[in-house]
C-alpha cells in the first residue's frame, strides 16, 4: 500500500526550483564578488538574476500554483467593500476615545490598588 501523498511535483519541477535558487544565489554572490564594479551595475545584475529566477520559478508546478493563488487573491481583494474616508475617520476617533477612557480607567484602578496595598501592608503612612 502506497501512502505517499501526490504533490504533483516532478523531478523536472524540482530541477527548475533548484536552478531558480541557483540563479538568484549567483546574482547575490556576484554582487559581493565584483566589488570593483559600480554599485548600480551590480544592483542591476541582482535585479536581472531575481527576474530570471522568478521566470524559471513560474515554469514549475509550484510556481504556477503560486501564480494562481496570487491572481485569486487579487480577485478577492477587489470584492472587499472598503470604508469611506468619513467612516475611517469616525472609527479612528472612536478607537482613540475608547483607548483614552480605558487608559484613565486602568490608571485609576492602579492608583486604588496601590492605595489599598499600602493600607493593608501599613506602608506609606
């Protein structure tokens, strides 16, 4: 009986992921290896390596799955009903007022408990 889960990954997909990681790592190593080259050119090299590794990554099954997830997330993000500016301001003010009230409440509670503790222990008098 085979209990291994089917991940849909093939050895070719694994190779693509390894190559993508190697390209990205190569870009980073190149950035630090060629210190005598201008920083702008080295940074462009890293960006090119990053872009190339993303392209290679998206060719694998995991990369395609990630891309589908990103697109589905964007669709769901568009479905969200965002508050208007006035609603956001009113909510922010309500949060600040409630925070202020709770802060004063806990400050007074702390003062009362301090007074009670000093009374019971005989300190401060």
